[in-house]
């Protein structure tokens, strides 16, 4: 993408769990940010030409032999640097100061006393502002040229700076929400100290992306696997805006979709956006392949392999293809390149179309690879996609196949579709949908005794689940209002044939996963 036209802040990743959050906070200031491994050389930094650099935190101790260190020549590039937690400590050690491991650690909330009110970093920040600390090591002697700008009762060097070289360091984490005015500090560094232009937005991104797609694709044809999810939908609309009918989309209905979803996808993309859409109704094939299978991982593998086979078969009908478009996002790219690894370093084949025959020789086209999820949603709005799709909750690649616990049959899927539709409808009516990360229903391989009308029944049990989360790495169960649960339960038992008991899952992640399978 033509990000070279924008000012850039580099985030050097020292293994912090918050590196991506730092980059997102910078982008929220309207400035492009890019995460790179701490191993990047000063020459590579110079070639990128960032306006500023942020050293992330990290789990290591700077006193441990072999702990991560940046190329020392980076400090001679004349580029402003902000060190966060480990970033402060490693900068201190590299520049001639000292770090120790004191008896008293700091974990959790603290209030900083601002020692230098003239510091640009603390412009508009209140004295005694709440911050989030999480460190064992601490600076006990500043590097030459540095002065103290903030303290806490147990941390005399909570923030330091060298104004002449524009080197700044904070022992706390301004990027997390627990640091109440942390956003102000990051904004002050990026805009006031670095002087970066705040011109990174989805309007400018669309123009850059369209030019880049046209230049890359030329007059060739692009194939896109359309799932109806946010990422593939936004990617498809963006590419279509750039090259029109040179894009052909393949939509595989595996029979595991939500109620009326297949027709909604066809109507939106084929009719509203006038895209070339190759539709494959493969429900019978998937149900036949899953007959008698109950083990969760086996179901996922069967669904994933059959999806690839079906997609490949349909792709053969689309003529001469040169590019395969995927909705790969920036976190996938970052974690796949990170020296510390990450959960996204292996991209599942049922989320992005992997496992295709090598003889296809398609080039990958990944127009969203510079964006975080929230930016993809903003891009979707910019492109005119409806809110119902843009702000849709995450949906697993294998679809309802992993929410139909036990054997997957047409009858059980239809039952689950009706349950799910009622639950989501009640959440929307209550105005809660956008407050929840993910809400869904599971159909359990259990039957229970009930009384419906004057009959004694023996029918299936379902469970409802709703969670809040920032990134799905951890999640807390949503405290659903009782009246919403009551209405959902009553409607499910009255309107869905074959169900007579409704449960609500109150387990967080960990110890549970978000999905049951």
C-alpha cells in the first residue's frame, strides 16, 4: 500500500503483549504506525524514514544475558524515541544508565507525580494521573543527558527525558485503558514532539489502495473467496471499486450458515454491488461428509478440506485467474513475522483460502494487510457497506458446524439457526448488540424432560453465550439482563420445535474458550 506518502511511527517490538495496541493508539492520532522486530537494523530504519520511534515493553529483564537489544546505531539517527517499560529500561542501559531489580515491584494502578510541568510529554496531563504499572526491573541511574519528569512513591524514575535528543521514557503503559490519560501522552509524543502529520484516515487509504490495486493487477483477473464476513466483504468491495468486473467472487454455501445468510450475501454483492458472483450450494456435500462425525477437530478438518476442494472446483469455472484476494489483516502479518511468534502466525484454511493446489500459481492480493480490525470496519463504512455487516460479531470459519455439538445434521442445523436468530434478535431489540464482542447459541448433544402444554416432552437443550473482549485472546462473559434472557428463552421454547430447555454460559476465557468446539 502507498503508506510511504504518510508520516510513519515505527514501533519496535520487544515481545510485548501490547505492541499492537501501541500501534493502534498511534493510528488513533491520525498517524500511520508500523510494527517491526527489535532486530531491525539502523540502516533499515533509515530506509523506512520514520518520523518517530516507540520501543515497546517486553517480558525479558535487561539484566539477563542475551535479552533483546536494539541496534545501537538507531540512537544516532536523530529520530525522536519513546521507550515504554522495557523500552525505557533498554534505552537506559544502551545509553549509559543502569537498571536494577529492586525488592519492591510495581504491578497495577499507580498515580504519577509530574516533576517537570514543562515536559511536552505531559502537556494537558493532570498531576496524580492514574497509570498502569507492570514491571519488576527499574531504572536506578539515568543515562547521561536525561532528567526526571515523573515519579511514583516506589518508582523515582517513572518518566524521564532528554529534551536535546528528543528521547523520552515511561515506566508505565500509556497505551492501555487503565492509564487514564495515556492517550494524551501518546498524542503529545506523536504530534507535538515528533511533529507527525495527522493524515492517516480511511478516506486517504481508499484512494491509495485503489491506485495500488490497479497498478498491481493491470488487466488481469482477481478471484476472491467471499464468506459474508467483515474482512472478505470489505476486501471484495474495495477491489471491485478498483477494477470492477476483473474481480470474480466465489461464495461457497457449506450449509453451516446462519438463517437466511446465503440469500443475504447473494443479494448484497450480486445485486446491490453488481459483482460477478459464482455461487456454489454445497450443503448436501458437507452434510454427507460430516455424517456420523462428532469429534470437534475432525469436524473442523473435514469442513476445511471440503471447503478448499469446493472452492477450487468453482474457481476452475471462472476462467483465467492471476490473483487470489484474501482479507489478511495487519495483526496476521505482524505475528507471522515476529521473532516471538504469535497465535496468528498460522492462518487457518477455513478463514483464508489455504491448501490450494500449487499448480494454480496465483499471486496473493491482500489489500487490508496494513489495517487493524477496527480500521477495516471504518473502511467498510467508507465503502458503503451496511452496518449489519460492518459491525457483525465474529463468526467461525466452519460456521454452525462447531456450534452444533455432537453430530451435524440438517435437522439440528435448522433448529440451531432458529435459536440463533431469536437470540440475536432479542439482543438487537434491547440495544445490546454493539456492546457485545460475540453472541451465539450452541445446540448440545443432550436431551431433557420438559412440560410443554399438557405434554411431557423429551427434547434437546441449547445454551446461549455472549462475551466481551478486546481481541478474543481473553474474554469475559457478558452480564446479560435477566429480562432479555427471559424473552429469548420463552421465544425459543415456544417457537423452536425440538427444544425445551435454555441455558446461559457464564464461563470466561480462560478457563474456557469462546466457542464450545
